[in-house]
C-alpha cells in the first residue's frame, strides 16, 4: 500500500485495537517534540541525581530528541501494561521483617522481554497493513523519556513521585514505546495534574529520595540503592532499607490513586513462588547456581549474585535478633566477596546490638519482678 492510499485516522484506530489484542491496557500516539523537558533533564543531570547511572549523562539530550535516537521517526506509539498481581500482599511482606520484600513488578518474568516482544508484533501487524515501514520498539532500555512521552500521548500525568499516574489505573503498569516513521494523527496530551495538594509520597518515602515534587534523587532511592548501585550501600541508608532487598514500592503504596490499580491479565507477570514472601534466610542460603536458576528470565538476575547477597545481608541486619541469622551471617562471611563482607559485618553489628538491647530489657524486667517480691519469698 502506498503512502498516498493510507487512511492514517483509520490506521491509528486499528493500531489501538491491535494493541489491546496484544495485551496492552491502553495505547496512545504522540509527536516527537520533547523540547519543553530539556531544561529540567539538564538540571537533574547537573545536580548529579543520576548517581552512578553514567548512561543517563552519556546520552545527554538525546533522551529528549527521539529523532536523534532513531532518524526518521515521526510519531511514537506509547503503551501501558498492567503488572499488579492478584494477592500482592504488600502489608504482609513489609510487616514481617524476617521476610524479603521484592518490588511487585519484579516477581514475574522480565517485563523488558515481554513488552518488547509484543511491541515488535504490533510493528509487524502494522507492516502487514501498510507495507514496509520503519519502526523500533523500546522498553526502558534506551535513552527515552518514556513518562513524558506517555503523558503527551494522553496515558496519564507525571505524579509528584515522578511516576506516570492514570486516573482509572493508578501507577501499577509498565510503559513501552514503538518509534514509527508514519505521520499518524496524535492524541491529545494529558492536561490533568491529579496530585493536587497531596504530598504523601514525598512525606513517606523512607529515605527522602523525592527531594521536591516530580524530582527524585536516585542516590537516595531504595530502588537505585538495591538495583543500580554497584558498590557499598551508604551506611546511613542501610537501616532505612528494612527488608526491601530489590526495589521499593512505598511511593506507590501511599498514592491515593492506586486504590484504582488494575490487576494484570498477563500470565508472565504472575509472582514466582520461590521469590514471593520468602524468608531472608532462605534467599541468603542460595548458592550462585541456585540464584541463577531461580532468577532465570527475571529482572532480578541483572544485579548479579554479589549484589543480591549484599542486599540480603542488609535485610538480615535489620531483622529482629535471631541467633540463626547470626550463625548464617558468620558462616557466609569467609566465602564472600569484600563487598558482601562489609555488609555482613554491618549486619552482625546490628544483630549484636539488638541482642544487647534484649538482654537489658530482660534484666530490667527481672529487677522489677524482684523488687515486687516479699522479703521471705
């Protein structure tokens, strides 16, 4: 089919229908002009808020200039896909300090692979309709301002926690983009700012990583500390991690809009039993081979076994005193890397301090009881 014979309005409608057939909850189309976001992106980089994520600075303004990333791009098809599993059990996992908390998005199959594959199929479906054209899928894997694009495509607004929020679906969804060289009609950009005066995410972020509305200092963010950071976790943040060993959902948990969160229909996002609500000690006992086997096809594998052990050691240090925890940490110490050893030492010190606190409480209780007893007792 030649370009002059294509009804782009009809094609856009078909694309949205095909997208839903492939499992996307919503599909929007936008142009490539992100110039209004360049200054904010540069300030964020200048402030060093990207931390060790050098790739954020390496690509510079290419993030805000899609046509520099993929020459010839005219439109971007933005999609969202729900990932919230049934029985997410947030309170149970966060409340039990001996249980490892893993961000809900990471409990199933790696979303990068799932969504990229669906976007590729969507591109191929369009190709069947119009003939050969240029397209390229992206899923959080290239210099793309995906939240800003999704906002322009009408899929929601960027909340004060910097995540995209949708009035009907909260923020429990992934985003993906299909860059195309077709002059499709664009959707109306989202004009709504639904956060209002709410500051729950800023107030309740465990580490104060949301330094101002819409701005996150990654260096303080638990997701960054447990996933992106290569070296030691700064000591001042270790107690604040609690039992969060991979990512953090707190700014979403406190968001009022997430009462409208929609459950996923994608089987690949179903939580794996060997990851969901597992005891810290169980995960810490894994060998590297066990880790690789149990995280095959999971986003967790990208941090590697060493950082997995690092994060778990911090979680064990934050857990209530348990001699079994102390024994496990001491047993693992000599066979661990220097990075993990540093965190094991910290965890052991936390456990010993808690043991001392327990001993002091017991001693005070004994003295109180003794003072209340009659002299001839």
